[in-house]
C-alpha cells in the first residue's frame, strides 16, 4: 500500500494557499489515484525534475477547483523501493515562476 507524506515546509505552503483556494486540499486528494496509477506521471502535466536510483522528483500541474485552472504546481518525490510519495512543495504559478530547487536539494541530502 502506497503512503503519502508531507514535508513541514509543504504543510506550511498548503496552509497558506488553502486560505486563498479552499478546494486545494481536496484537489490534492483527487490527484492521488493518478499518482498511484503512474508514479512518474503521464502526459504534458507531469515533468520529471530529477531521477536517481530509487527516487524520482516530479512536478505536476494540478487542477484547482477554486481557480478553475491548472495553475497550481505540486512537487513530489516518489520512492520506488518503498512505494512512498513525499510532497515537497506546492505553489501557485502566478505567485512564483519555478520550484524551489534548494528545497529539493535539501530533501535529497536529508535522505542520503
């Protein structure tokens, strides 16, 4: 059974964004079956940022019902060996151009 976890920084991002976009929590839950079916993603909404032996870092454009658009980005790590997902970052594309590369690097360092 796959498990979904969240970094503390992710929870902070989510809490802040959920005030503006109340559907965000359910939007994240809606994407979980898609992640389980294809952990590295399929289609144009998924971009692989980094691939290591047992970990793949992916950025996905998710549909936010409150915005009625795919303007929210979710960065997650898929651990192939444990079948686990770690949510690293979430952000609104209008507020921020790209993902926080430092946060991704820090996460990768923390698990090694």
